[in-house]
C-alpha cells in the first residue's frame, strides 16, 4: 500500500522527508497537504520529490495529475496550480483533458489515413487529385509530424517550395488542400486553429487559352496509332470528341452509357449535379470498338480492370512528342472541342450546354472565336439600315446600296 501522511506543506518539512523505503512494495510514498485538498507530495526510493494533484470527476472517475518536481516548483506555486485544477473540477471539467488530447494527437499521416481520407473519398470529387498531392508531396513533408506541431510557417514554406517547382496555380491548390485538411481537423476537435487559414495565395497569371488546329489534330491522331497504351488513347479521343473533363471521362461506367440513344449520363459533375452528354457518331463508334465492353464496369479500365485508368498523362506526353505538338494540356482538349464547335457555327448557348457550364459567363471565354458570325450578324444589321436609308432617299444611291461615308456621316 502507498504510505499516506497529512500535514501542512512547507519547504522545510518537505526537505526533511526521507526517501521511500527501498524494500517497500510500493514505488513511492505519498503525503497530503493539509491546506489544499488533493495536493500531494510523492517521494521516490531515490529521494526524488514531486508535487501532484488527485481529484475525482463528476462521474466518479479518479485521476492523478503531476504538477512538477520539488524544489524547482515551490510550495506556493504548487498550491496555486492545485487550486486552479480544483476550480476546473468544480466546474465539471477535467484538468487533464488538454494533456489527454495532446497524447491522442495523431500525426498528419495518421489523420489522413484514418479520418480525412475516408471522408474525402465520399465527399470530394477532386479526391484523386488530392490523394496524388498527398502521396507525392504532403506525406513526405508532414506525414510524421503531429497535427498540433504544424504551424503557419510550415505551411508557408511548403506553399513557396511548390511555387518554385511548379506553377502558382499548383501551389495554390496545395494551400487549398492543406486548409481543407486542417479545417476538418478543427471541426472534429483535433486542433484549435487552422495554420493554413489567412495565408495569401499566389497571384495566378491568366494563361492564354490553347486551341488545337485541324493540322495538329491530324498529327496527334496519327501519333496515337503508334502509342502502345490504347486505353489511354481511347480516353483522350473521347475527351476531344465530347469536351468532357478528364475525371468525367476516366470515371465513365458502361451502365451510364446508352449507345442506342447516343447519350452518356454523368451522375456527378464539377457543378455538383448530373447531366447528359450527347454522343456523336464518332464518339459512339469509338465506344463500340472498345474491348472493355462486357469485361469491366469501367469504360477505360486500369490494368486489373477493377479500377478505372488513373491518368493518361504519360501517354499524352508521348503522343504530343511524336506529333510535334507543344504547350498542350489534357484540359486543352476540352477547349479545342469548344473552339471547333464555335467555328462550325454552334451558338454559345449550345456550347454552354455541350460543356455543362452552370452559367453563361463561363462560356464567354469562347466568344471571341465567334467573331466571324458576329461580323455576319453586324453586316446583316448594316444591310437593313442601308436598305431603309436607300428607300427613304428614293433609291438615289443605286443598286450597290449606300456608300460607307453615308453610313458614318
């Protein structure tokens, strides 16, 4: 049994306490302060002395909190700490709650694996991109560190490092992901503040939109014939033929494609709602020829068939190199689809529907491509005005209509 004695603690009588008996069954002797209830002095077999506080929670649970070593901590300070702990207990709290929380604090990798990742797989459409950022960059940098030990400076340094090796946009996506992770950690009671909050993103330069020319399309399709990854080739072709986003194509399932009706259902898009994609004859022929029909639920399966193709980027880069096409991203296939549609006379409203844009403003980026049609429309108005003026003047200008000087005079 632990030896227990009670007396008013003073520096002198604590110094006079003997070391606990070496042959005793207990590891230490325990003495109680007669002034502050719960304040204890623990004396070890080697003569070490330390203050502690014993208390009982509302539910009956008994707890033991170490305060500090004597004489580094004096009697007055130990009593003050014990009284503060007693006040927490009297209010229904637990003085060790913070320490317990700290002991249970997961590392960044543990939090990702056990909490954030399972949530994000179900809640975020961008999870595959997030998982790639985590695996390649975030885990090597932050994985072994506790969440509470990662501060604003750590996030800023990572943000800047990614900017050095990648674009400002990529660095900002990393910042957004880190902010989302720590925001959830706050929401779930793991940490008290988000170290990524308030960090300013880098200014992103507005990149010039890249559109394929018909000559480049021909060279790319020719290079695709020699590309060994035929699944990636088919996915890239479908992107150009439908204008869909990369992840929309890679996540395509046969159950959502109706070849007879020429429709492809996207159950979840960037806008947060599903939509139908109209399949052209070329897109239908491409899908009909795919060997995955009847063999995999995925239109573009990965190696084992149980998962979709992860990313056709490597095949895309090989194709571009063989075709001699520079400065093209996979997303530019979507821009090129819109470009070809506009130049073929498709209205911006129809382009909005084809691309699944939620607002007309998003489609306005392609408005300049329709300037030929706008010029024709403008000329039609000018012809009407010219004819009206000519009629009012009794046809004095002749069969050729008004001179330009008369229209602007």
